[in-house]
C-alpha cells in the first residue's frame, strides 16, 4: 500500500515538474511591436532554454521596431517558431523591389547590416506548422485561414509547395514577382504554376471571408458578425474538412480574440492600440489553455 501511495505521489510530482519544465505558447500578430513582445514574454516568464513560442505570422511592419523583432527571433531561433503572414511576405517582396506600401515601417530592416541574414532566415520559415498532443489531437498553426475543401494533410502539402519556392534563393525573386493578385479566388486541384501558388498563399495569409464553397473575398475586413451578403468567416463554412483539427490563427484584428474548442484567434490588434495576446497550451491536451495579454500603445490608426 505504501509503495502504491508513493508511486501515485511520484506521478503527480512528475506532471507538475513537466509543467514547470516546459511551456508552449501561441502569440498573435506582433507587427513590429517589439516592446510589447518583450513585456509579454516577461509576463509569461518565458525561458528560452525551456519554453517554446509559436508566432502566428505578421512578425513585422506597421509597428515601430520590426528590426528588433526579427533580431529577437533569430537570437532565439531554437525556441521561437514563426509561421509567415502577409506582412512577412511583403517584407521579402520589398527587399526584392517587387512591392512597397505607404505605411511600411521596414526601412530599418532593409538597411540593417545583417539584412541578408535576416531575410534569409525569414524566407526559411513555413506557412503552416502542425503540432500533435499526447492525446493525438492535431493543432494547425497558420496566419489567416484554410479553404473548406482542404484537409489537414492537403493543407500541409500545399503549404510545402510554396515553401519550396521561398526556400530556394534562385527561385525566390521569380516567385515574389508573381505572388500578388486576387485571382484565382477559388481552389481547383488541377491549378498549375503561379495560379496554384497564388491561391495557396492568399488562403493561408489573407483569407477572412469566403462563400460556403470557398470562393475567397479580399475586400472585407469587418468583424465576423458583419459578413457581406453571401459570405461567411472561413472557419464557419459548413463542409470545412479541418473541423476536427484545432486551428490557431491571427490576421483578423477586427475579429479580436476568438476561442472555441477547435479555434483560437489571437490577433487582438496590438499595432492598433489593442493588446498582444499569448495562449499557453498543454501539449498533453489542447483543450487546456491559459490566456495572457499585454495592452499596447497605438502605433497606427485604423483606416489612416
């Protein structure tokens, strides 16, 4: 009996130790707000030798210090794991002279002495990441959304097609010159070439609203309750094949914090004067979560 009691105590202590020993956090759109990111990491007691951070895209742009964000991420590359968002791709396009935005705050990155290393590191990051809990639950990490026709495995496969171009120094400039555009705005498995790649990029980094069959809209950025006629948030499509997978995403600041059993939306408008949000998830059970937030000074005015 004594051995059984001691063994039970050992199991409980082991579980507590594992929780103390390592934590996994998801963080929404930073967009160059390095001071807020630093405060949030202090708030959660982040240890780069112990914990893992997953950033849900848009590390850079619009905020005041994109260079510091990238330097922090590169310094802790073993424990900070981003996915790429539309602003991160925009930085790569800007570096190759393909694109420039009126409200860009990327000059310090593009003129940094380690510019080449920063951009090379960024181009190596994936569009999606996949985690699995001890209970065999799937967690898909991406910036914007996923089309209703795509299964988990197909989403990973399609993202890899784009990543193969991003990670090839010879192919990257050519890809960036053909990346932009709103067409095609729906998925067909037999799409080829840059049309196919553009649909994948737009879904994973720009999608908010679409039709029930997955025709994408790129004009509307309202809250999900204000969906234009005939459209609905991508995550509410009735036949979405990833419904049984937990999906964490950013990109949609007007949506704000969203938490459902299979959805975690973490863009809480840091750059617009909202908050920077982190969700701690239990790698044994993704339903076990804890939210942390840091209020942020406004770096940009919406609609300016």
